[in-house]
């Protein structure tokens, strides 16, 4: 971890106590793996980032709050759109990821990054036109409380747009490598459907209930199916290494002995081979595109 990231970790503002495990994870190996693969992950998730920015429809001059901004890809894309008269505030709990976001952000863009737990951070009230997130809102321990805090940061005319994963069975992007790893490694601890994690917003009904209770209106969740290139255009072996470095298969193998990892690597390679297209490895994925308004319309 860089010196800046270490300093941020020491300066992290007060957090909701039930988010402590997630904050520890994203300030440990979990966040560092994303930093190490920042460029590659931006390529892999580029189709989703494009969908999100299009649906968010940020306007020049608008103030945008990007929750769980990570290494900054969506924040930087939105900053290009709002232009010099607008402003983007990227918020995340990972010091290492925000350190990278600051490194890659061009100096001229109107973007600022803050290390904060969005559940309790004292955002200026009614100061943002738009709230966005690319997979950054599924990890709140008490999501209604978190979104209520975020709702207060939006103007009455404000709006929300975020993407979250649908059910695991709809996402071979995750499950194909994971099931191959499970041939050799114990299964990960079973999470409840509402426990913080990648699939905690898989139920559109739950998402609608949470946002409604937090004060949002006109909530809509649109399913979107697509294919993601886990190889980022660099071939099968790059896809295998990606599965071993980030995601549920990587977590399942994290503390396994070398022999188990070697066997799982072979199984993951075999499982991914049917999805190879030239130098791409295209795995089906499915997301919800969630939109809402801060006030009634």
C-alpha cells in the first residue's frame, strides 16, 4: 500500500459499526486486488460503465455523487460529461482504491474523491443533482439507512441511477470459474439473500422496498443481459489469471495450498474454453439498471 493510502486508512472518518467488516475487506487484500487490476477491470466492466453513464444522463454543470467509486472509472467518465461547470464527488471506503483514483484522474477534471462511509458521512444537504453507482451499493449492512442519508444529499429534483448484479444463476461471469474452483476447494460461507455482498440487491422487489423506505420515488429496475470479456482481449490465460485474482473463485482459493490452486487452475481453464472467441473470453452476465427520483414527479 502506498504512503498516501496508509495515511488515508489512518484518517478514515467515522463509519457505521455494522459496515466494519466490509471496510476492513476493502482496505485489505480485496481492495488491493482491484488496484492491481485497475486497468484490466476497467476494460472488463467498460460495457456496464457505458450503460450506466448513458442511463444516468448527466448534464453539463450538474453535481454528481458517485457512491463506491473505487478506482474512479465512472467518476472520470461523468466528469467529462458535466464539464468544468459541474462537479463529481467520488466516495469509497477503500483508501487504496481512492489512492489509485487520484493517480489516474487528469488534473483538469472537476472531480474530488473522499474516503468515507456513505451510510454516515455528513453530505451537504440538497447539494447534488444525481446519485450514481457501479456495483457500490450492495455492501451496506443497513441499506435503508444508507440510502436515506444519500437521499438527503440530493436536491428535490435529483435522481438516482445505479447498476447491481442479478441472481448468481443469471451470472455465469461469476459462477463458471467458481464452480470449477469448487471441484477442489471448500465452498465459501453461505450468505443470506440480504447479507451484504455482490448479490444482496439481486431481488428487484427488495431494491424497490429499500429505496421507497429511504424516500425515493418512481423506482424502476430494468434487467439487462450482456456478455463480459473476462480476458480483456488478452486471451484464455489472461482470463484464467483474472479468475484467480479477483471475484468469488479467487476468494474460494485464497488460503488453499499450491496443489489445490494448481488443480483448480486447470479446471477453470477447461471451464472457460467454451467461451473463447479469438482473444476474448465472453461470459454471460446480468444486471439491474435501477433508476429513481428524489421527489415525486
